[in-house]
């Protein structure tokens, strides 16, 4: 099971880092827009759309990583006082009956949303730039698919806890650039 868990978490972590680097690109684009707009009086026609697309992609690539790092919001005043096996029971119920079905259903729906845009070459209609929208919509599919497979990894960890194994805390991420 550890081989599967580690493989999934490696993919999740990679996309988490991609999402983090997208923020750097977003910052550069927004700084360029501000300088162009206020220093040179020549605003860009693409800044709004690049902003929401990059921020959305970053968020989508980060949701599974947040689950892996145990950083999603949780009401833990009671949870933290429970034994690891009781915590795993709560987690597995939540993952199997709530999170995984919802994420799989949403991923399936987002695939259709992406594919329809791809099929007709849909454009955003938000600015003069008017880019094709399917690459942005594909990040939603990828993000939710990553969340689904990371949920599977979390379920496998719960099973290991039931078997008496100790699950290490997630490895902290170096945040310096």
C-alpha cells in the first residue's frame, strides 16, 4: 500500500509545486500590468483574464496538496482528543461517503464542461483578448482528479492505521525561493 500512497503523493506534490510557481508568474504579470497602466498609461488587454486563469489554476493544483499536508479546515477541538484509530474512523467515513463521491461526480461534470469548450473552440468573451477557454477549464478537471486520487491515498492511510501502523506526519515543504 505504501507504494501506491507514495506514488499518489509524489504526483500531488508535483502539482502543488506547479500551483505555487503559477503564483510567481501571476505576480509578474500583475506587476507588469500595474507598471504598464500607471507608469506608461498603456494598460494591457489581457491582465484581467490572465489573472483569474492563473489564480484558478493555482487553486485547482493546490487543493489535493492541501489535503495531503492536512491543511484543509477541520473542526478539531474534539477530533484531536481522540485516539488515532477513532480519528481514522472519522476520516474514512468522511472520505468514503462524502468527499470521494462528491469529487468523482464533480470531476465527471467538469470533464463535460471542459470537453464542450474544447469541441466548439469556446472563447472567454471577457475582454478584447478573448482567449480560448478550454485550457483553463482543463485545470479544473486536473485539480479535482488530483483531489480524488489524494483522497484514495488518505483512505489507504486510514486502513493502515486500522492495521496498527503509524502514519508519519506529512513532510514539511521548503518555502524559500
